[in-house]
């Protein structure tokens, strides 16, 4: 349901509701014995890893090249997720590798079976083979015993020696350790920062596979980047580049490792490489630049950090309180400069009460507005496929706006003209006395009408909506237009906010100033949020960091 209002040349517009290969390898045996503490008299003569991962390829003993399947394994962690969340994915069986010979139904049933054992408690100390055998024999689904047990070890952060005793049992029983189990063991080693064990697992995997899949690389790079052998993570990153696009996690692990060791030029190089691959950095890695650059006198580095702040501006990214504090401390540590930071709230007029600086106006220039209007008509309205649901709370919204003595144009759908529990005709008649109506077909895209009507009504027309308009913003084909759209949205979208129990409707006015990172050279103003919660495009922070160079 869409509506806008006009009073003279200025108007208010509102939208309510939207809504397997065997071979003997002596070196391999030695690594296996070292990794899992198998007595030399019990070393197996040969074994293999079994996996069908599309990017985990067996080593070609004839020396010929093997090309990875184009379909990549999508076992990548989402950037910004903490290690606890990644461990949870493994312990819940979400990081699993299928057998190419297994029927689909069997695979599904095995995944479901894992979920029945999410509360299995692993032993507190290493067990002998007969003890593991007894536990397995008493297990309800012995075919997935080892898998479930290692999941639980990751979840409970069990001692490494306990996991080693299980893998020793598996190797002695089956003659090999499966890829899936090795990945889980690797996850436990990374979780506990056991660098030597991580190196051993990598050596074993590389001896069996010419190329690893993305999940293994994520774990290896993360584990090594947090150790004194962090440069090996850079080598692995280069290895990944040869077969696939590195993940954001890969880059950020290496960037933070370089930053921690004051290799800021390297960190910046990796950061720009990451951006060039259209990988969006997390706030965590951006904060690392400010944390580890504190007190460094380097003009180029300073320029890079200013560039990060402008990145926040161009992409309407708001740092959280911890990140904001890192920015403040970095500014105040710049050698030879006297920056001072203060936390404040900007006045409704857009003036900073600390430095009296007037923030940028949220209005677009005539040229910017006309360009935005034409691009939205071309890119969004002519190609929109987003549908929204309507809301019977429309009456309360119209009432509220009508009290402001503005002229309203309500854009609705024809189903509103049919008497129903949602759209009672006596209420509709009351609304029609307070506003003009235009009823579109029921299959029409009402949010596209909203954009059209608002933009055609002039620069000063505002709108009310609970829709974030993210789909339409994504339709815009270039970054400049998307930036103009966000700026226009911030300055023209009035937030529709029902009060407790839906009895009243509140409106938060649009900003008269642009709520993005701003600078005049000797001042910086940075809006920030208190928490890590996501803020959508019109939900902008009210708190600011004012930085002045005295």
C-alpha cells in the first residue's frame, strides 16, 4: 500500500506495509605415526583417504596434471562469524563430505541421524582400542560413530590426545583415516591453536591430494595465520589462488596476521586485492588496521586508513562502538598531530555541538536528483519484480498524516475496494474523505509505484515505509547511482513505527543532514552504533564521534 502527500510544491509520500586409491608411502607413514602416536610396530603399510570432494584431487603418480571440477564445494564460513559459530557448524555435522557412491537417500538419512546425537559426550581421556570398540558396539548407529564422536569433540573442545586416540583406533581398524574425519580433527587443532598438529595434517593431506577443497583451506589458513608460522598462511593463500577465488575468510585471516606483525604494507596490499575481487570486508578486519597502526608514523599508511574511512562513507557502513573506539585511539596516536575525539549527538539542524561544524545536507542537487530519477525509472521501475503485501493499519497512518493538514495521494490495489475483514468499506470511505486514491491492479508492483510517484513529485517529497527498498537499490547498475539512492533515501524516508500493542503510530522524521562519515580535513564526523546488530538503510545511528585537529 502506497501513498504520498503534497502541500503546494512540497509533499509527503508514504508507503505502509510491504512489505579410493591405495599405495605405500614411507614418509606418509611417519607423519601418520607422529600425528596420531601410533607405535612403530603398529604402523600400517598403506592407506588412503576416501572423499568425493570436487576440489580434493588424488595425487597423480604419473605426474600428469588433473583439473578440478568447475563446481566448487561451498564449505566456506561467512565472514564476521566468530570461531564459536564455525565450530558449531562442524559439531552439528554441517561440515560433511559425501561419498560419490552413496545414494542420495542414504546421505540424507545419515545427516538426519547425526542430529540425534548432538548431545553425545566424548570421553575425558584417551581410550585404548578395545575401549573405543566397546563404545562403538554399544552405539545406536555404529556406521557414523566416529563422525558423531568427532563432532562432539569439536563442540566440547576435547583434549587433542582424546581425538588422536580415536583416529589411531580408526586407522588400526580400517587401514586409513577418512577425509571427513581428518577435517574435523583439523578443526579441533585450529580451535586449540595446535600449530604442529595443523602442519602435520596439512602434510598428510597434500601427500594424498594435489588440490584441497575450500573448507580445508579455510581451516589451514585460519590456524596458521594465528601462529608464529603465519607466513605459511600466505603461501597457502597463493596456493588457493591457483585453483579458485580465495574466500573473504582466507584474505582476512592473512590481513590480520600481517597487521599483528606490523607488516602494514602487506596488509594493505591484501586488502586492495580483496576489494578487487568484490569481497566485502568485515568490520573486524577493518578495525584491525586501526588497532595495529596506532602510533606509527607513515604518511602512506595514514592515507590508507583515511581511505578505509571513505570506504565506510561510500558504502554507508556504520562502525560499532568498539570499532569507533579503535578509530578514536588511532587518530589520537598519530605522531606529530593533535587530534582529539569526543562522543556526541548531532542536533536536528545538523550542527555538531562539539565543534559547531554543520554536517552535509541530505538533499541532492538538481542534477543529482534528475539523474537518480531517470536511472530509477530505467533500472528499477521498468525491470522490477518485487511484490509486497498490504497492511490494514493504513487507516491509522492516513489519519495521523491528515492531522498535519497535508494533501495525501494514496496508491493502493483494487482488492481494497472489496469489503473484507481487512478492508471494511466504511473505513475506506472515511479515508477517501481525507486523501485522494489511485487503485492499481492487484498484481501490480506497488513499491515501484511508490518510487515513481515520489520522484515525480519533486525533490522535497518525502515517503513513509517499513520497506528497506534493498531490492530496488540492488537493481541500480553503478555505485554512484546507488550512493545517490541511499543519500536520497536517508533524507526522504520517514520511519513508520507502530507503538506498543499497535494502538498508536509514531513517525521518526527524515534527517536534514546526511548520516555518513564526513570530513573537512581538520575534522572528521563518524556515525556509529552501540551494538553489532545490523542496521538497514533508513535505520541510521544517532550517535557520532567528532574528531578535531587542534
